[in-house]
């Protein structure tokens, strides 16, 4: 899942990072790249706390929605990829029966998007949980 982040700097070298979709989640780094690496760890720790409290992982909003906030007006926007799979809960194996035509449609859609049936269904299940 991609989380938008906004970086701020006073000296053009060291950066503070805020995650608008996760209030209270922030990080920093001695360089731009280090700030982006450290914010991923901060997001993972923040999400761990959210899930431990019994809440769902929030869906990040587009950067365009955050840019109107004056708190971020002088910031540099980026997006970081965070693997949220470990917050989805334990996997459970199930067997299902689907009509052949529906299965063919799923296969065609997955193939057209460079996916396999199982990859597509796994992503659809993750999206449904959000």
C-alpha cells in the first residue's frame, strides 16, 4: 500500500517526515533518502499499534486531498510503499465453487492485468478487508 508523506526541511539536508493519513506518525532522516527509509519503519510501527487496538489499517487518501492543508504548504510530497499484508490477520484456506463463466471472466481480467487468478483473488480479498 502506498502512503503519501510530506517532507519538511530547514536546511535542505535533514528532513522531517509527516504521514497525513496517520495522525501522530512522523519520522526524520539526515538525508532525503534516509528520511524516506525511516518513515516506512515509523508507518509499520504505527499500523501495528492501530491493529493491536482492534482497528483496521486506514486507506491512504490521494496527495491531492492533502495538498490543500496549509500545514503542508511548504512540504515536498512523496509516496512510500508499505507492505501491509502482515496486518491483514491470519490466512484461512477455503474451497469455493464458482460458475465456469465467472471463473473465465476472472481469469481473463487477471491475465489482462498481468496477474494470475490466485494473485488477483488474493488482492481482491485484501481490498475487501479494508
